């Protein structure tokens, strides 16, 4: 059996790191003797998350271009040159069969150098509106695995493969987990459950929304499973003592949280959107307006435009939320319609399909 050598590069956010880890895990299952290493940006979350998952990671001194604080870009040219030189050393030393980029500025230097040395490169783009790094690398990549239609506006059409985004396998069958989920989170099985997700760090505006609407949820017999995020637990954790409210900084058993949920409020990061399509529960997306190219809004619109979710922008929450949520919880037909439509958009075999594209590129 051929021993595959693969470098994964990408990071900055969980949306870039976790897809790479999912692909790596699937590759390792199919090719147990494969050698896998990661390349990320020093000081970013991949430097912790990747080793915790059991993989080696090498850090580059690299950061993205700051659009709002231009003075912070003074060192960018130096960082880029040093990262390119270090990428040359990594590629020549490790001698990979393929290099896989999952987005974020950390992947730019490494994939560029790999392409110069004639090593096949594959990009996995999670969003409906691609990041600048992947757009720059697209011309040099052999394959571009995407999660949304109509990305030929940004990438060469002949390189595109619609695979979907890699997701965790434990969310593929939630029905059998529902009763256990009520027990794990100490929820009342006779009440409807609202799951609130703002990402691992938390979303301030969503937390504010939930806090002001706790009496409203109680009046409507809704119990709340609220991931407020590590940054905000000190501020909102005290609500955990109230009836029908469970507040957690981070939910580790996400499959059980999804199983318990009847309704979900979520940001619209690419990985979250892909998971929620598989989960198939009625969702209200509240995209973060503070991300590059406003890609969360574009991700959410790609779903809501197919009548598969409700989209409310942060600026409209005060006027729209209560009206939309009240309509949702009282309208069984709407709930069923949203569930059916979002499940039609799910790509359950995404990880395996990406592995298949990798195998084709290196003939294994």
C-alpha cells in the first residue's frame, strides 16, 4: 500500500480548522499508514486545536491584511517573505504527495510554494462567498471542493466539485438520541426546547437578545439551552439557576444538543450551516456582520432563499425577532416546511467525497 504524505494548511477560525481535521480523520481511516501534518499561523487557535486532535502542526509567522487598521500591515511584507521561505523548507523536507488548503491566510504561502514545486493542491472552500486567500490560490489549484452552487463567479468552473462541507459523523442520526439528550441536559421532555448557538467564543448580540427575551420564552412554555460562549459566561452564567434555562460556556456534546432542540438560533458560519442542514430542525440565522466580505449573511441567504431557514439581520432583531419567532412556534406547517427544505440541502457524504477527490489527484 502506498504511504500517502499530506499537508493540511488553513486556520484562523474553527470554520477553517475543523473541516481540515474531519478530512484528515477520514483519510487516516481509509489509509492508516498515511503521514499527515498541518501548517497554521502562530498564535492562532489551530496551534492548540490541531495538537489536541493528535496531529503535528508547524506555525508560520503570518497574518491577514488589516483593512480597517492599515498601520498594522507594516510587517506584512516581511511576514510573507519569511513564511514563503519556511514553506519551501517544509515542502522540501516533508515531500508531500498533495497539499490541502481549507482557507485562511495561513494556507496562502504553503499552497503557493507547493504549486511552484508541481505538487498537486486541493482547496476546500466552506462559504458561499470565498475568502481572499482561496480566490488568489484558485488558479494554481487542481481541484476546488465547494459547499454551494454558483461559485464559478469566483473560481474556474472546470475545477469545481460540489461536495459540501465536512461535518462530524455523530450528528448523522439524532432521532435515537433524543431521550438521552433530555437526561444529559436535565430538560423537560414535555416542553419545546430552543437551542441558542453563538459559536465557541460567543456572540454578544445574540446573548443580549436571549437575555431580554427570557420572560417571553417562559411565557411561551419554551425551555432554553443556551451556549453563551466562553467570553460571556461570567456575564450570563447566573441565569443558569433559573427554571427552564441552561446556560453553558461551550457545549461539548453537540449531537445531543441538536437532538434535544425543537428550534435553533445560530450564527451562519459555514460549518454551522452545513451541520444544521443535516440536523434538519427549524433555524433562525442571525449572521455576524463583523466577518470578512459579510460571508455569514451570504451563507444564510443561500439557505433562506430556498425557504429552508429564517434570516434576521442584527440590525432588524428588535423589530423582527418576536414576530418571526412567535409565528414559528405557533405554525406547525412552517416548522415542517423549514425542516423538510433544509434537509434537502444537506450533503451527508461531504467528507468521503472530498477524500475521493484527493485520491483521484494522487492516483491511489
